[in-house]
C-alpha cells in the first residue's frame, strides 16, 4: 500500500497534508483537483489512511501511516468503516439524493472507531446544483469529526460557496524524468518506451502508465513513423489512404462532421509527428541521442538529419503547426492533413 513517499512531485500538497498530520489541525473540507490520471484518488486515500492511523510514524522526514494498526489494515483493504466513498447511481451525475442519503443523513452518526469520519467524493464535478446545495448545508455546520475530500477534474463546476469552504489542493504535472524512472523501476517498462510515454503524457502519470501499456498507441506510433519513412516514394492518394487507415474510427457514422476520424487518434498522430521532427532538430543540433524521445529510431533520424537542413526541418514543423491550427478552426481535416503531408514530403 502506498504512502506519502509514493506521491511524486506534489510538494505543496504534501506539505499541507504533512502539516495537518503533525498538528492534527484538519479542515473539514478539501478539494483535490487535477486532470484524470493525475492520481487524485491515490493521494486522497494515502491522506485518509494517515489521518485515521493510531500510530503514525516519521519515515525519512515524513509523517506516514504505520500500515500495521487495525485502522491501517482496514484502510488498506478498502474496508474502513470511517473512510466512506460517496458513490452515485447515475453514471453521469451525482444527484441530491446521493448526497442526502450517503452523506447528510450519515454525518450525524459519530465515527465507529476512529478519530475522524472521512468522506471521499470522486468525480465531484458531477454533483448537480441541488446536490451541491445539499452538501453546502453540511459544510456550513460540520460535525467536529468529519472531513470531506472532494476529487475533481473541473473546479469550474462548483458553486463559489462550496469552493470558499474548502481547501483547494491542485495536483501539479510530474516531471518527465520522474515519470520515466517510475515506469522503468516500478512497471518494468523498457527505456525508450518509458521516455516516449513520459513525453506524451505531459506530466500525467496515469496517462503515461496507460500509454506505456497501450497497444493502440504503440501501433499508431510505428505506423506513423513507417508512413514518414516511405513518404518520399508514395503518391498523394496512397498517402491519404494510409492516413485514413490510421485515423478513421470504424464505428463512426458516415455523416459525422470529422468524417469518421477518431479525434484521440488524430491528436496522438499529430503529437507523434511533432515530437518525431523535434527529435530531428535536437539530433542535428547536438549529434547526441541522450535527449531524443524516439531513441528506437536513431538510424532513420540520423539519415534525415544528414540530408536535411535546419530550414527543412523547421519548415516541416511549421507545416504541422499550420495543419493543427487549420483543423482547430474547422478547415476540412482531410485537406489540412493532405497539405501538411505534401509539405513534409517536399522537405524530406
Ligand atoms: Zn496505522
């Protein structure tokens, strides 16, 4: 089971939680905010376990749960009567009844065996306004022993009156090198794949984990690079056929505005191109593989940088940027991609 030492790069948040554990001055309500995959629930559960532990210890300068007392054992098996997760019946909203039944009617009952009664509300942004108002009533007059931890990917979904009664703890992006190390040491991901997943995850450790184990992404990456290596010898219609094969969502209907192109797939495709040609710029400047993301494609990268000038590679990167801008301002996606790939071909 995880402890504070397993939370990476969230110094401000950890500092606050450590202060609470040292002084036993907990607030009644917290909001942990951050995108999906940033580890909000993971952090909340470590905090809750430590708050309830009856024998906290100092390890490497941090207050940690003991992991041995009856409270810790129950927390670790997700079976603690005083750590309650608020679930909801409808998948897309947390309604007033969910909050009334599982929280408001429950807070009046004292903790069964611990000092606190801790409620964790995942996907807090799904609370309806009525649900938030019901929650507000509890936040206005909280029983002394309760701590509510709301998790959310969107702070804007909350009433200002809720936010003003909570301590907001935002998650921060984790550094690439920390993610890479984590993937290699804890998940046995190979070096180049860890590098690549970390670069694409943009500080989101959950996304990095998913990418490193995701076959779809691995295929897309390999096919995209294969397309680039063959670009010189392909005609425009062959290029576009391959692009469609890569990006089309087979389940999309014919009339869909993006013509069946899978948006997530398209975004990853553009990122792969950007990172790939950025690698070429880095390699040309440094002649060193240490800073590359696509360390498994060094021979191709070096062959391109031998024959292409800085201007060529810069122009290719410009082409990719222009296409992204065109598509985000609703230019026909096919046309924008076609112009981009012809542009790339000219400079290779
Ligand atoms: Zn304990």
